């Protein structure tokens, strides 16, 4: 569930920092006049309908690509479990003018990139791994293509340090207690984000 909550936090973060940006929309055949520019929609982990990108643009998607759990040396306990995950963020914008379309895409990507680098931590528990770096890619157009596509795409790859899974405590089992702490401290922020109390029920 931790990775799902990360996607939810990324969606909320993205919507907050790009809410004032308005970009063109592809007109439909029945439209008499060009539709007004609109805010960029944000989806996780993909579009509701994969083939609907033309109607959804401009949009951003966040999806989990890989995850890693590993033991690292710890001066106090000997070893500790660390967890990380890689997120792929895709961008799509529409514009009839190629130059303006590419600039619109770059503006959108830069706005989110700068916001993430400024904040670093989101949701109170997910930290952007700057040692791993953050990569961006703008998909080049095909110069040999006669009819240019009015859609412009890019992506961003980021690595996040996430709360690790808490290992079973054998000493609890020996003393007849549940192998897991029913109220682990490392999930407190997760419960707060989901609006739940210690019993796992939603607060009203």
C-alpha cells in the first residue's frame, strides 16, 4: 500500500503546483469554435482509457516502474532495511503549432521538476533520492513525417525513498504477543494520510 499512497501524494502534489497552468485542447469535429484552454489533468497509474489520450490532453500520469528493498549497515542495530521505488511520469500536451507545442511541453515538465527539487519530501514520508538523480526526456518528432502530430510527449524518471516494511518481532511471539505491533509507529503517517484511526477505520 505504501507505493499506492506515494502515487496519491504525487498526484495531489502535481495538481497543487500546476493548477494555474492552462494549455490548449484539441477541438472536436462538432465544435464551431476552438475550445478554451484548460488545466492539466493528473492520473495514476495511467489514463482511464489508454486510447483516449487525444481527448484527455493536456495530462500527466504517474506510475510505479520498479521497487527495491535492501539491508544496509547501521551503527546502532548492525543492519537496517531500506526501501525505494522508481516512478515514471509521462507528459502529453496538444498544440496546433509545433514550436508552441514543444515550448508548452517543456514549460509543464520544468514546472513540476523544479517544484519537486524545491520540496524534496512529499506526504511527510516520501523523500526524493537526489543521489539517484532525476532524468527527463522529451520525445523528438520525426522530421521525415509530412503530417506533424499535434501532440507532444515527454517523461521524467525519479527515485523515491519510502518507509520500509517492519520485520516480525520474534521476541513478541515468545511472550505470547502478536508477531506484529498492531499500531506500528512507522505507519502513523500513512494512517493520517488515509484519514484513519488506530483501529484502521476512517475518521468522521
